[in-house]
C-alpha cells in the first residue's frame, strides 16, 4: 500500500510516499480502507520530534491519526461492525491506504457528510467537546470567550457553546469575523486591531487556543472565580492566585463514545465542519507546510482514495 512515512525526525522534506506493508488483522480489530485523513498540528509536531519524549516513534513512521473510510476486514471477535461500514475516528498512521484499529475504537461516520468532512472531525471535534462540555460545562447565558474562534477547534467550540445557549465571544482575524457571526458568536473581535480586554469584562470562562499574549491578557477579563482553560500553554499560577481564578491546562483524550456523540451532533445540524482544502496524498508535504505556517483558514484534509 502507499503511505506517507518518515525515517527520521525533521522538516517536511523528510516525508516520502513509499510502498509499505498492509497492516495485519487482529481478532479484536478491523482493517479500514482510508478515504480521507485529517491534518492536525500534532502531526507535524510528531514529525519534527517535538513530542519524542512523550510519543516514542519506531521508524519508518507512517504519519497521521484522523481518518474516515470503509471497513474492509473485521476480526472474528468484532460483532457490531461489518465489511462496508463507513467509519471515522483515530488510528495510527492514517496517511496511508489502509490502517488497523481495535474494534472498540470503531465509530460510524456521520451520515450527512462526505469522507473529507468526516476526516476533519476527530481531533478538533473531540477537543472542542471536551473543552466546552466537560471542562467549561457550558450552560445558558454563560459568558465564554474563545481565542482562535475561527480555527478547527475554535469553530467547533463556538457551535457547541451556542448549542447550550451560552453567550459566546471570540477573537479571530478580521476576515473571519463574518464566519464567526454566522456561527452565532455574539461578538467577534479582530485580534490585530482591537483589544478584547477593553471590550469584555466579567467573563465566566476563557477557552484559549492561541497562547502567548492572548492568554496573558485573558485573566483581567474574567469574573472572580472564573475559569481559564488552555489547550496550548499552562495558565500563569501567580495570576490565577492573585485574581482568585481557576486555571486548567488541557489535553484531549480519545473517547469513542464522544466521537459517536459528535457524529450525532453533526447529523443533527448542531455542528457543521469546515474544510478549507482537500489535497491529494501526494501533497502531504504541502499540507504540513500550510498547517505549520498557519496559512490555512480551516481544516486541511488529505484525499487518500
């Protein structure tokens, strides 16, 4: 099978399309024909070696973790899925024609979207669900500020918070403000020309997907006892203590039941994925460069077949 692999950590020029062995079936697993693979920042962070102390790699390494595709083979112990079922979620090495995963990790693809849209969902969608539902616990009239609201995770977070009737404020570039307003954001703030801390106060929660200066200025807009949760940096303990806030550094956890919940939300029209570019698998290097340089306005997906 064709696969995008690296033989050493490094820049995008390490990525090569090669012939690789098709994965073997396990009794409790399935083989999936990958139709589309989502591109996430974690993919190029793994490629660069930024996560090598956390995620040990065996080379050659096939990149990618998000996918949508078709079940082509099931192990004898798998009962709930059959050959031909459309599935999506997480697997190891999804920049490839085939991948294997455990039967317990199989999740049916949303019926209302195509493979590319489904492949854009797992990492970004699950991150947003866990941030909004599990950490922030969005509720009616809760005031939530989302930094990076037009990005992959941010746009899902806006939609999910609005589904709970929360009041949503978001920062983004000027070009993305109409998009955020279409998602139901009460106020969209241009991070380049406006200071959100001059426009907002007594916010219940900040969801930070940007870090840096945006996170550093966020503490002053929160109410007493408010929450700041960041997916990219650790909140400042001194600021948290001085202002009587709560601070959380967030890491997404893979959860098939929440993926099924996400699929239902998509089919129910609550969440609408936004795919900015679909590139062929042969353009995986270009996809990584676009993601790493922040030059994509939405999710990038690789079309595998």
